[in-house]
């Protein structure tokens, strides 16, 4: 990568590309008591505060605290402006951790929209805010879910150690994490947009302003998710029973799914990401530049691959956009903490192949001994079984307690102690 590309990339990202100081000089936020989600139990107290950058932080504190803290990086990213109470959804999803004695803090991040370094900085601000208010725990664990897995992995690279080399965190856990990094994680949605448009021709429609699909939408375009869903349904019948679809709808849907590998139930969700999130990434974060490339992609699996490959929209990535996205969101693998990753084999949103990509990155950096990965046969993205989370935490804690990297079989073995129900333990061989 040339120096000119790097300079241009930083100019595109602007100040958002610069990591916040790990030391931090912000004033201590004033936490106020709030109601906890019902899932957190009556023996847990919750608090909320806004940090100096505008992010809302939520804390769940067990009355019988095990002196461990989980610092959470949520997925998304959410596109709306952060509001008080937004982290309650995250706390509800991972309330089992709090019920097992862990304190928990989550942050909304300072603004909506994409920005991995920004989010990583806000996560570390939340860690410092907790330490300032409740004292330093015996152990601090960093946890990232989905896109938050990318955020947590980046935070672990930037903020694992303080300026004197002392650990700010003791270990890292990601669940269904987007561990490809930014430049590898979203290309399949750019492919989906161009394949969808080839067959459906309604996003954009012929009577609308035309634009390259990699933009997501033009900067000022207005469309709701419901509007998008109606277009997708009109073309593919995806919201109709299979028996109600026209032959053309059925054939179109079959081709789109076969070529892209997207699940039918996730088609609208992935198209929404390739619409609204792409608009945010391209228009607001990359100055209108294109980070995606399908100039040499050969699409396969349709009824007529020759016609498909001849007719789809083609585009080439702007090197400055790729450099900017890489700087913000790609991972170096230079980890310094024991790191556990767990992924559902049938995750419909983030492919479990992200784990292999991250393993290769970490091993290339010479840090493979600090990475332990687990796979389950679950099929959800946003929420795994409670026993999965608890088992993963116990394996990570075992690693930290003993200083010895556990064997891969430790996950299933540990789960057997967490739950006596065999069907609760879903760990499988990678």
C-alpha cells in the first residue's frame, strides 16, 4: 500500500480515524439508578450515565458480585442517534452473565453509524468509567457480539495494555463475531445487491434516479425498511407462502439465493444492510468512495450463469476507500490476551468462516497460542444458548486461572457441568 493511499485514506476518514487516548482524561460520569430488564433478576441493580462523548452507558451490578467485570461491545452498527436505555436490549440478551455474578457494562457508542475505531474507543471509555465508579475488579473481560466482535477485537489491539504495559483487560470473548474485518466482511452484500438488481430491476427502479448499487443509496435518498421489503416481495414473493408465488417469483428467488448463498429468511435483512448501512459507510464515512469490487467475480449457481455474468453491474474498488476501511476495521492479529471465540455453525448473518479468517490473521501475527476457538451447531445469530455463554466464560476463566490454554474439548466438557440437559450443550468439533 503506497504512502499516498494511506494519506488519502486518513483524509477520507478524518478525525474519526484517530484512536482516543487509552489513558483518558474525561470527567467521571454520574451514574443514576434505573430499572433493570426483567431477565436480569431482582438481585441486580442497574445504572446509566452519559459519557463526555455522548455515548450512553448501562451497568448491571449483582448484589453478590464475583468481582469480575464484562465490558460489552454491541453489534450492528445501529444507525440512529444513541438514546438512554438503548443498551437494555444488549443486557437482556446477555443477562445470564450477570445472573452468574458478573458485573456488566455496555455502551451505545457516541453516534450511530459505522466506525470500528470510534466504537472501540467508546468501549474502553466505558471500562474506565466503571473502574472510576466501582473500583478495579479482580478481573476484566472484554466481550463482543456480531459487529461488536470486530469492535472488541480492535479494542483488544488498541487498549489491551495501558501506557506502561499493564493489562487493562484480562481476556477477550467474542460470540458470532464479524472477525473478517471491514474489507472482507461485506463484499457478499455488494454481490447480493448487484445480483438482486440484475433479476429484479427495482432497487433502484427504472423511474428512479440511477446509482451504482455499491453506494447503498444516494446520500439524500429516503427509503424505509418496509419500503425495501415491499420491493423484494414484489419481485421474489419472499413474504408469501411458496404456493402463492408466481413461477417467475419462485425462479427469481431460487436464483438469487443459489448464487449468493443467503438464506431465504435473511434475504431482506442482508439487502437492508447492503442498502442503509452501505449508504452510511460509503456516503458518510468514505466520502462517497467505493470499497467494493466485483470486477473479476464469476457468479455461479443460476439457471444461466453466462447471462448473469454478462449482465450484472460491475464495479472496481477505490484504493483510498479500501485503505480507509482497512485502517478503521481490519485486524492485525497482534493480540496480547487470551482470546476465546465462539460461533454458531449455522449463523445466518455472519458466516462461521469468519473464525478461520481470524485464525489465519492471528497465526500470521505469531499469536496463535493466545487464540482458542469453539463452534456450536446452533442456528441463531443474535442470541446463543445461555449454556453456551456460561461455558465459554468458564473456559476462559480456567485459562486465566491456570495459565494453560484449554483443549478444544473443554467447551463441551464444561457445558456438561453447567447443565445436566444434554441438548443444552451444542459444542461441536471445528
